[in-house]
C-alpha cells in the first residue's frame, strides 16, 4: 500500500509532529505533502515554527507554549491533511541547471560509459531529456532528492568514496541523480558540474531549489560554464525558471 | 568591548538559539546545546535571552579585554572562571574593562558546556536569521569556524539594562539542575511502532553509556541492542531535535543541535526539551537511562522551564544594582524601573530623566 487511507499523526516530541501520508516514494503522496505545507503556510497557525517536507510526510515544528493545548492543534492539522489531494499541480516550476558534462568536471563519465554501454553523447542526451521532481531537501544544506532519472543511466556508487567532492558536481548513484551543493565527501559517480551555487548563505534566497519543484539539466560547453561562473561570482546571474505549462517565469 | 583571544580552548564557538526556518532546505539548526544556560547568561548581563554568546566545550579560552568595558557572565557547566586570576562566581554578572584577562580553564564539576555571555552581545553577522556557527558547512559565527588565538571579537553597543544588571546573580532555584542522575525523559514516537515489545522494554530498562562519538551533532550510546520488528530503515523523514535514532545495529543515537535535518533510520522516541540539555551537559563514559512520559507531561516540563526564564526576567526588572551608572546621556538619571506584564510577556520599563 502506497498511500494511507487516512493521514497519520506521529508524535515527534514536545515541539514537533509528523503528518505521514503513505509509506512509499510516490509523486502523488509527495504532492499531498507539498499541499499541506502550503495550506499551513496560508492558514495563520499560531505557534508554528517551521515546516519540513520530506518524501511522504510533513514535520511541523511548533512552540508548545504558544500553541497551548496540542490536541485541537493536531486535530486541525489532521483535518487539513485529509483535505489534500494526490494531484501534482500542472503549473509546477522548473529550474534549469546548466551543466558542463564530462572532461575535468566529470571524472567518472568513463565509469558510466563502461557500466551502461552508452556513448557519452547519449548519456548527456538522456540525462538532459527529462524533468526531475524534487521530493525533498536534506543530507547537506541545499541537497535535493530528485526522482525520475532514466533507469538506463543507473550506475552503482564508487567503491572508494571521495574525501572531497567540489560544490556543483552532478553525479549518479544507483538510480538517483543529484547535485552537491557544498564541498563534501561522497561516493557518487561524477559526470559534470554546474557553475550555479545551489547554496549561498548570503544569497537572496540562500537556496535555489525547493521541494515540489522540477529540475531540468541543460548541457553547456566550457566557455559558457566560465561565463555563467563569472555572473554567479558577481551575483548578476538570474536563474532560468520555467513553468510546466511552458511560460517563462 | 573588544576581546582578543589569547588561547581558544578546546572548541569555542558563537551560538544563539539557532538558525530556524531552513530545515526544509536541508540546513541544520545549530545553536546552543544548553539553551536555558545561554538565556540565563544573557539576562544576567542585561541582554535579551536569545542573543549570541560563546559556547565553551570542556576546556575554556583565555580572553584579554583590549578596549571598552561591560558585563560578562558565565553559566552552564561548572568551569573554573577567573578575571585577572581572581576567582569569580558563575551565574552572576561581573564588570570587566580594558586590561582585564578572562580565563575559563578546566571543568571542576558537572557539565561540559559553559556559556560566556557579554553585554551588548557579540557583534557578528546575522546569517540566515542567526549568529550561530554551523561548523560542517562553515556558516555563521566567527567566519564559520571555532575561535583561534589572535581572533578579535567585538561586542555590540551597551543597552540601557547593562549597568543596571551589574552583579545580578541567578538565584539557585532558577539554575537548571543538571546534576541529578534521573533518567532522561522521552516521548515515544515517531517510529516506536517499528520496535518489538522486547525492544521497547530494553530501551526503557537498560543503562546506556555515552561513547567517545559525542559531539554537537549527536551522542552515540553503547548498551543493550534494541530489537526492531522488521528493519531499521525507513523512507527518510525529518529528525527533530532530541530524537533518539536507532539504526540497524540497535544502539541509540541522540540527535542534537547540529544534526542533519532528515534521515532514514527509525526514531524510537524524542527527548523532552529540558532533558536535551541535560544530556548535552554529560560527557563520554557517563551513563544514561530513559523514562517515557506523556506528550502532555513533556510539554508541561518545557513550559515550566520557560516560566523560570520569565521569573528571572521579573527578578532582573526589580533588581537594583549597587553600582547604578547612568545610561544614555552622561547626565541621565534612572529614577524608576518597572516590570510590566502585557499579554503574558514581561517588559522591563526604565524611566530615564534627561536634563
């Protein structure tokens, strides 16, 4: 069973509660998580501190002193959760992430070629052909869990993880693809790098990708990489954001 | 005031109440490991309770006051605290000025994290709503890192309450009691149903030892294996502050201030808010036990702790320092101080007479 008949209210201590919609990674279940998040953000809830959407649940952090009696508070959340529908909004936002594939930025491209039996151009074509759904962020600041990669690209992780993977690296790990927002250790097969900063503490806003958005990779050459990198460094770069219905936002 | 760090101590970082609001983006909260001690320290020096201070771990720093004057207070762990080699009580504000040397050396009693609060708070950039240092990503605080010898730290401007709070001491009954060997209180959930009855019994009836892997991110405990029903892995969800995570090896890990925002292991319970700091003040080798309480009891305990802060704010409002020094204009005189309660909040009102 993917989706529960009724959303579950899970106790998570005296300052948080988790509303869980199902027990699988499913875009329809996640759509309910994003809807509940929007309903609470609009709903003038006293005492709500922050909301953390994940694959199949929403955790609501609250101030127990400001909330007062938690029973009606939980009831209200549960009722709102029950009102959500498992429909992915049609006008979803797509953020375009330019990536310079292969070469020095994709040190593991050969591993992916060897494992998949596909030539580099085909790997790039398939990696840029689909829009990836961002279910949630976690692991490190700004790391997005993306779904929807073409399974023919699936490649196991490196046997020996790297001690440092530079920020912006784009990689494949099993059936997943992702972007490293900050320098961190890891075992993903690196196939390219984006000049964009997914996490910039001084940025307005500090994070480029949000849960519920779509990510589209666009292949760029080294010259364009350098141009965009310069714009990012001088904070003049405007990220390309489209909507699922086709208009530029 | 300006301080120069003569020696930094083991791990001295800038912390306030944490960087809330970005967990949904994967950004850990960070913040003081013992927020109650931080709040009390700030009140003692005339600040608002949630302002940034230095969190000191195990072995403290030596600081020279190189410019200005103000109040400082040390709260939290029982640490040796001297100004110019003269011992100074903890939980009390003291005046320091240019030329003074502040030394926080070794622990001499319970606890492992102390807070050095300064009047006017620390002048640090506010990054994403907080001055807290998150070391792993190098965000916030003093250039995103722990203090080093030679660093210079400035405090913000003194506040009207600064000098009025001189020598103000936190009464014994309002200091958090971290000495008790009582079990840590937890509320079961969010994944307590992933454990067998035997597993839950093991968790609540066993003694666990704090391992050497105990830091701002979390405390790994050693002890009897907690039995899962069918597995320890879940689809990743949020990790609340104080969550007791039990991975496949069956040993609990308590998730603290610098924890990652999400994770894929079952969480058997969450520590009651006041007891998160009780654990954070314990050190490797010490033992802990867990005791389940209801959600309502845990909320009541959290409220009681908050009420102690309100009480201390009321006491500060009625406190009259023996060395009242005019604030604002040099000729200003403080004639009255009031504690006003409006909608449950306590406001301190100072009437200043200006010439």
